[in-house]
């Protein structure tokens, strides 16, 4: 069986790691797997080290420009006409245009699309309703070329049904290989050295994620003075980079939090520093199934996460706060550690489920 897994770019990120782990696991199970993506050396380097085939597509980009998408359809059709695959597995919005090419190609494939979250289509997205309508129409059209949609949590599947986006779909939870962590002292020394701060007696609230609208870190910044009333020695460290950085920096300065709230930037293998956190917080407006949340479970540190996407399915309701700050304050006073024993989203299960899913899908599909 030959499987082609596609993602828009190969830069550092949760979805990028997901694609790499999936490809690596499938290769170990003797599946002939190729990974396709646009720009980004991070994924390229991982695949080269693992000896996994990959292909770069010039016109596969994170964009709203339909011209780029049309050129990608043409480019992808040409590639499929010359390379036969049983399954094409699409993993991001812009890759989904490739499903059109897959159906137009002389070498027909079984098309699978994994929703790693609902993004703009999520009910909690309230930034641009006009864009939301356009996205719904585009997705509704592109899903006509998908044989089976896959969701990473039950909550996303049920929401997609309510939105009349799909009639049904499969649920396959994300999995990760068990991370390797630095000790608490090593991680906190890293924070102290990189931020030039004294951290010995601090209560460190931390998170790892992209600095963008979906992750909602302004929720923590705007209300951090209230957190300090409960935890006077608290500081917050966010590991990650993204388009909202300047906005966050201005807000931190405006509120006088320069010695309390820190944006550490993007770091290779960021989860290794998790044990340096006294509390991991994920305040997302919307999610699929957060890989960093699973990593925090493995780190066995206290967790608080917003009640969105698959968060409750991962950590249980006792580690979930209502999507308002009063609810968060109540939870932060009595947080508990989510139990690692409850993790059933390990990498081996994900690989097994996708392998079975690919096999059953392709066996019922004629070229």
C-alpha cells in the first residue's frame, strides 16, 4: 500500500509533528509512505534523518489567494499522474485543494482529510463572520472530493455535524511518542538564563503554542493582575512565536507586566522544558486535540485548559475551566494534576488506527 500524506508547510508546529510521527510509524509497519509539503526545513530535516520519502510543492502555501490554490491543483495533478498512490491523506486547509487534483488524475486515489480542529469554522471563532461564511462554502465544496473525513476528537465531529459540514466521519485521536523532559531544575535554569530573571521562588505559569488568535494568550495577559492577587509570586512564560507577538508585547507593556509576563519565542523541542512549569495553561478559543496538552500530561504537571475541542476528552472535566475568567480564577485556586494513567492517545494507537483505516479504505476502493 502506498500512502501520500500532505501538510501545507514543514515549519515547527503541532500538525507538522503529527505528520512526521505518523509517517515514521507507518514506515515501521512497512507502509510505503511519502510526505508532501510546501516550504519549511524543519520537517524536511526530520524526514531526511528518518529516511522517509518527501516531495516539495512550489504552490502549496498557507494563503487565502485562490490563484495559488489553482496552481497547486495543477501541480499536484501532474505529480499524481506520474506517481501512483492508494491513499492521499490531507492534513490542512490548503492541502484540501489537492483532493480535486486527486479525483481528476488518471491515477485515482482514496482521499482522506483529517480535521485537526475546525479553525475559522469553530463556533468560538468570532473574528470575521464574512470570512467564516466563505470558509464554510469552500469546505463544503472541497469535501465533495473527500471519501472520508477524520476528526481528532468527538467534540469536533459533533460540531461539524451541527454545522451541516459533514453527515458523518471517523474519530482517530492524536498520538505522540513519550517525550523526554529536562528535570525541573534544568528547565527553570534555562528560563532564568534565557530571560535574565530570578526564578527560584517563582510560581511559573506556562504554555507552549503559536502566538495567534486561536490560542488566546491575551486572556492571560489581560487578567494577570487578578492572578497575582491569588499567586503574588506568579510569573507567566509562553514558548512560541506567531503573528500576535507585537500585539501581546504592547499589551504587556501597557499593563506594566514586563517583569511578570514573558514571551520566550520559538524553541526547538519546546516540550522538554515543561517540568519547569508549576502550572500548564491552555486558554484556547478553539482546539482539535492539542498535542502540547498531551505532552503536559506526560510531564505530570498541573493543567488547566479551556472547555473547547477535545480538551475535556484528554484531561477530564476536573482540569477544565469555563470559558470566562471568573471560572478560571476559581480553578486556579484548586488545580490538580491530570493523571498520566488516563492517557490512551499514545503514538502506537494512532499509527495502528490509521494503518487499519488506510487498509480498509483502499481495499474498498477501485482505481
